[in-house]
C-alpha cells in the first residue's frame, strides 16, 4: 500500500483518488478551498441554484465507468440523468431556428433541411460521417491512452478526412481548419456558425481550430447531452461521497505551498500551516504555472509536450438570471444564440484584449428542475459565453447580453428579479488559473493543442485534470483520473484504460 497525496479536489483529482483507494492505496486529498468539485460549483441565492461550471453532461459513459470500477452502486443509483430533447435549439443570425434532436442523425438532418433549406442536412450529415472517422482515429490516443512517447506523430497527423475542394484551373485543396470546413464543405454561413460554435464553447478559435476539432459536434450529436437533477454539482457530490466511502481523506482549506523531493524523487507536500505530508506519490490537479511554483522547478523536461500557458487560453463569463414567472411548458433546455459576426467575435476573444465582444455567441440554459428554484412560479436561467481571460463585464455589457438572450427567453428583461455575473476572476479564485483561463480538450494535428503527459520528469509526481493529458472538459477529467491511477497502480508500462 502506497501513501498518495492529491493536490486539489477537482473532478479529475477525485476520479484518480477513488480509483487509487479501490486499488488499496492510502489516499489523502488537500484542497485549498473549503469545498470539493473544482469547476463543478454552484451559486445559491434566495432559493435559486445555478451551476457555475458546465451546465450539461456529455459522454456519460466516462462517469458510468468510474462508478462501476469504484463501487457496487452505479452512477444512476447516485444521480438522476435525463437526456435533453431536443438536445439544442440554434438561433442563427438571420433569424432561422433549428431544434436538433438527441442522438438521431437522420432527425438532425431533417431539422436542418427544414430550418436552413434543402441540402443543408445532407451536407451536415456527410460532415458528421467524416467527423466519425476522425473520432475513430483519435479516440484512443487522445482520450483513452497515456500520451504517446512519440507525441509529435499526433501533432503531425490530421485525423479528419477532408474531402477535396476543386476549383477550375486551380489545384485541389483540403480543409485543415474548422473555418475551411465551413467554407468548402458545408457551404452555408449558418452551418459554418453551427460548427464554429463548438470550437468557441471549448475555448478554441474557430478560425484556426484544426479540422480534427470536428469530433466536438460529433460527440454531442452521437452521445447526446444529459442534465443532472439538482444541477451538475450533484455529480461532484456523488463522486466525493464515493471517495469518502472508499476511505479517501479530504483536508479542505489546506493550501499546498510546496512539493517535497529528495534525490530527485517526490517525497510529499508542505501545507500553508507548515504541515509536512509524507507521500510515495503526489497527484497534482493544478495549472502548470502553479505546479512549477510548488515544485520550485519546471515539472516538464525538454522534449516533452510543453505546458500550455494559461494566459493563452480563453475563459468564460456566466450571467445568472433569477426570474419571476414559471418555466413555460415545452421550453427547450439549451439554446445557442449565434453571433451576427462570428469572425469579429473570434478576433475579439482571441485577440488578447479583455472585454465582451459586441455581438457574442450565447449558450442559454433553462433547466426543468424544481430543485433549482424556490417554487413553481420562478425560473433559473444561466447564460454562458466565451471571453478573453481577465474580462470584467460592465453594466452595459450585461444589459446587452440580457437583450440578446431574449432570443432564447422571450420577455426576459421584464421577468428579472436579479442577475449576477460570474467572471473570469471568479474562475481564477476557484481554479488558480491566471485570468480564469479554461483548458481546451486535447486535439491532434496541432502540437499547441496537445497537453503534457500525466507523468512528469520527477519520479512519483503525476498531473491530473484539464491542464494535462487529455485536456479540458468533464469527460476528459474522468479519463485523466483513470490514466493517472493506471500509471501508479501498474507502473510506467501502463498505456491505457480498460
């Protein structure tokens, strides 16, 4: 039995802790805040409850596997999952509106044909077929396996089989970015906006995101979107309770100030109150800049995938609305309100200047969950948008967001009891990432979008969560925990989860 110290109580860290405890190890988690769950937090006020992280679950197979491997009770025995139907409503810049069904390719195509005109569904369906090929080619190395030692192969290999674009008297070209897929394969500005929104939501620039990012819409439209009764925070609570049942010890309000090493190997931690924690292994669920500071030296050796700079990543702005008046019957859970100028929005978000774009893309969630409101005469609505790190919205920004959100919530402004903004600074306080940056999922075909391996140059020190392989996103956090547990239990020869 090894002594294992875990830094942080985010979802990836708790996933690793639960698996390691089941394997018979002595696991202790040190979390600098007073609660668990990392990004899966909640904001409560006057009987209203809002998720402060992702509002819906994708790839539910990942937490299902985690609960299956760590106890007798299945995930659904602990949390109530409901597939959203329709999965998403899209409101395009020209006013066209499409309700995309849950996990039905044929129905999605029919909905797009109805909303955008004949041929739109066929082009989107053909694109998803190519995206499926990209998923099949990249799923194992990007999600289920430890990072390949020859990771440069992933950075050079484009998994998306772009179809040739032929022009008279010009050489054939193939799309290498999502923007080019939109222009050359989808050939409709609204379909291009639909595709680009997935990149933007993941914190990627739709203009430059590699074609392999086509797996993002494929995952949603193949495996669906799922709501959690009581909010996504209920998922974090279920995992925390599973950890406690497996004898994982949590020390909340315990800030780690240093990672101890002797003769080049990790030996434990030091906390802010001076406590020295001995450990055979340390699992760190913190951003790269924080990890290097705790170690007192770079955690990554030359030649490894370089740690992504947090300041190079986008962040999130969340505007919460407590509304008078109940949720109308038949209301769609999620609506995406598209920007009227997607290129200008991307230039603003990824141009390095904090602030809210003039015409941002909004993701509006209206959950049908009585546990989130004080009574049937109220509604809790959350609006998410991608912004540059360090953005601090003005009242004018919030008024503009409120007005634009009326495309998803008619009469919104007249129903507002109060609204509250959670900014990148709030994310920074929760995660420790400078500017409130949010890591993107790992993608092939671009070395800048791979994440460092879960092992480090220091024997016994491992990293977990969004800033290491396989990158950001709730499913990725679960797989990160599985990979770290495998490396510790089975040793460096471990290559992938089973």
